[in-house]
């Protein structure tokens, strides 16, 4: 058994989570689940990075304290992780006292090593990155190379960290045979940056009140990156007098200390962070793994480039697991990939509905028919599927250890394809009812079901709910799931098989992707006939943003939720919304919605609804509309 510590970046709270944040966290969750199934001791950490100028400014724009803004976004993170089956062991927030203690302890060790001094600092500053750039690094007309936004000139007295001292130690670290920085191409970029010479790093900010006061330097605030990076230790109890053992278990005594990050924050994690740790005399991470970007229309999906992709509608309609599968299957870990609803539907239909769903339902149906509703009575230990399974499992495990998720899933799908080909070649449907072929029929179907069992076991870390459903569907729910169950031979014979249910109903791609008008010809015709309206007619409808402060199911109704919405008025309003099938009451708490505020009240199931929330209605569904960034309650929508 080994000890496995995995972290995600801690996310900024000046915008709501998008697919970039979801991706890293799903990867971390998958790895945590995989290592737990392997019998390892696992600790999975995520959290939020809440200090700094950006958050201070975003909160000032709304006229609220930074912590209030942060609370709102943090609530959404918690809810989102629940919705997509992400189960971290801990969620750290940088304003927490335990984090202050960790940062202070880190700085005390760095200061004791004589690595801090005061000096004047000037340079080009990108506030979204919270980073200084040299003139050479800027692009176009003095714009940030990451955000392509104008940078600002900043001059102030700062505390400096003697980064230049650590050039050789860092280069030696990159050369370690364990290749601590991955993928190799990115490690090479970092190496050339360091070889180019390291300047000392400014690690404090003046005139910033929203942050951790710099110990020993009154009037200075800890630079957000020194603050944020320390979360990986403070969450484990570093800096606390009475340690609860996590720090010793997972940092100093851990076997794997893995930071998962996006490629834009590699320098912070592969240069600054190890240098801080070297200075503090603490062990370095064993691996920093930088993945690529999710792109939409060839551009990075980000809060600053207004092309944010929030796949909430995909989760609301199909549950979390198809999205988890899509993210891990579609992106080659380390490279960029494109995100689109179309690519999602294609993967869903071909891999899940067709390959996996159809194989399961075909095998269950045949087996039930042949063996009176039960799994086949006879197992089989010698057949062509078995050899393919052994290879697929070995490839899957190797790929998972290397964080090559798309390859791991490909390996499982090779086994599915083999099982299908095997069925086609053995034609078991022709053997049903023939007493002389009963034994052969049993072995053929058992082999197919056994292949499915192994595939579903491998899918447990990626699609926990779906994999459990598949295992239940073939009467093989494991009492205690483990990777040992990837070995051939685990399917019990002669067990009752539940009737097959559609695991992945096929998505009608054209209907799903078509704009609503094209979906319903009746509506399109109606639109033709309707006259256009003038802007003042539209303005008569008062649309306002509000925050749901309470939500509960309406008794005896499957569709209705009773929402209490803060609309910036004296009293919150009660609004009854027909969204219960898509959103549970807990998913609504803290969420911003758009409300028709001047709608005549109406009684629904005996409750007076004082307005209506806006939702898109694909088919029978409901997908709530919300502002892309949080805005004050009562803000008009027009
Ligand atoms: N707060 C810092 C991290 C501090 S870690 C000690 C930060 N936060 S962030 O919210 O801006 O970004 C967090 C992560 O999301 C980064 O790893 C970033 O690479 C990732 N992504 C943001 N947009 C992305 C895509 N479009 N695609 C994939 N990941 C991307 O940086």
C-alpha cells in the first residue's frame, strides 16, 4: 500500500466554475478513486484561492465585501462537485485561519534561511494573472501573453524572495530520473526558462488589504501566489502546533505528492513552489503534471475571454458520468482539446449508447432468455476474450498510472469490441433452446458478461454511478470494489438477472443541437405569424437577477419547486418553478436566477407564486438561465 496525495489548483472566486476547472477536478477525483480501488491510502484536496487584487476589485464593483462574493462562488463549487460526483477529502479556502497559519509558518522558515529582503520593484503587471511580466514577454501592444489584456505599470516597495539562489537546485530537480515535471515538452520549456537565469521574485504587495499580512513586514501583504501555493501544506495541518498527522502522512511521509494543474500555471508550480520548499527545507512534490486547455472556437475557455463553457445543461440532462467520460476520453492528457456539445453527443452515442449500452442490454436479454432470467450456469476459463481481457487490463492499469486517461479508456473499449466480435462469431442467439448446446451457450454468454464486468470495474473511477449500474445490471455488484476484480473469472454463475433497462438512451443529435425553433415546426410557423415587438414593449417585462436563498420540493408534485428568491427588495419572494425534475432543492441553494419580476401572481398547488424563473426548454427539459458572473440581486436584465 502506498500513500497518494493529489491536489487540484485552488480556484479563483471572481467567476463561476467552467469546464477548465471541472476538468482538473474530475481528473483528480478519478485518480483518487482509482488509487483507493488499488488499496492505496489517498488524500484528495481542492479549494479556492480567494485573496488578491482581482477579487478585491470584483467585490468592489458589486459593492460587497470580498468574503461575501467568495462565499457565493464557493457555495456553487460545493454544489457542483456534488452534482458531478467529485468527492474531495478536503476543500481549503485561503481566508481560513488554518491556512494563515500554514502560510506564516512557511514564511518564517524562508526568512530563517535568509531568503527575504526589501527592495523597490517596478514592472508590467497583469492583474488577472497576478503576475509581473518583462517587456519581452508581453504580446502586441503591451498585452498579457496569457489573457491578451492590457497590462499595467506598477512601482512599489516589495519583499523579495531570493529565487536566483535556487537555479541550480531546480535544474537538478528537473533532471531527476523520476521526471517530476510532466509532460516532457513542458518540462523542457520550464528548464529553458530557468536556464535563462532567475531573477529574485517579489513576494509581497503594497496597498492590498484583501490578503494575509506579511509576517515581519508591516504594511505588506503576502503575494497571492506564495499565499495560494502554500495551501497544499496548510490543508494538511502544516504550521499547526498540534498536527493531526496528515502532514506527516501525506507530505513528508507520502509516496506520491501530485499537483495537477493547467499549463498556464506551470511556472508557478515548477519554479516558484519548489524554490519556496527548497528554501523552507521541505520535501518537493513528486510530480507536477500540467494538462492542456479546453478550447472553444480555437480559444481557451476562460472567464476573461467571454466564451465560457459551463456544461451544466449536459449534467442536468444526462447526469454527471457521461460528461466525466467525455472529458477524460476526449482530451489526451497534456494536450489541448475542443469542447462542444456536438463532440459530446457523438461520444455519448457511439461509445456509451452503442458500444457499452447495447452490449450490456444484448447480453442480459440473451442470458435471461436462455437461462430463465439468470446468469449462465457455467463459467469459462479458456477462450479468445480472456487473452484480450488480460492485455486490456494491463494496458488500462499502465495508462492510468501514467495519467493517460484516453488510452486507459481505449483499452477498455478494445475489450468491449472483442466481446462483441466474439458474440457475432459465436451467434449464441441460434443456440438458445438447444439442449445439446446448453453448455456451449452458457460459456459464450458468460464470456461476454465477464468482459462487461471487467470493463465496468475499470470504469468505476471514471463513471462511478454508471459503472455501479452496469455491475448491478449483470448481477455482479461487488461487496467491496477493488482493482483485484479486474482479474478474469469474477462473474457469479446462476444468479438472478434484473430485467434490462436502458442505460444510455440514444440522443437524437439533430434535435439536440437544433435551435428550438427548428425543433418544433409548429413554433417556427407561429413565429412567422407573430408581429415583431418594439423595444418598449420588451421593456415592459421586468427581468431581474435574484439569488435563491431557500428551496424545497412542493409536496405531491413531481415537477414543482418552491423557491425563496432575494431580489434586492424588502422581502424575498416566493416563486414556484417547474424544474424539480432537473434540479433538486439543494442544487438551487445560493444559485442566481433570472426572474420575471412584474408577472401577475398566480396560485400553483395552493402556493402563491410571485414571479417566474427563466429557463431554456429543450424538449421536455428545463435548463436555468443565469448571469455568467455573479451580479447584485435585483440587477435588471435587458
Ligand atoms: N488560483 C490560481 C491557482 C492557484 S494554485 C495554488 C488559478 N486559478 S484559476 O481559477 O484561474 O484556474 C485554475 C485552473 O483552471 C488552472 O489550472 C487553469 O489552467 C485551469 N483552466 C482554466 N481554463 C482552462 C481551460 N480552458 N482548459 C483547461 N484548464 C483551464 O490559476
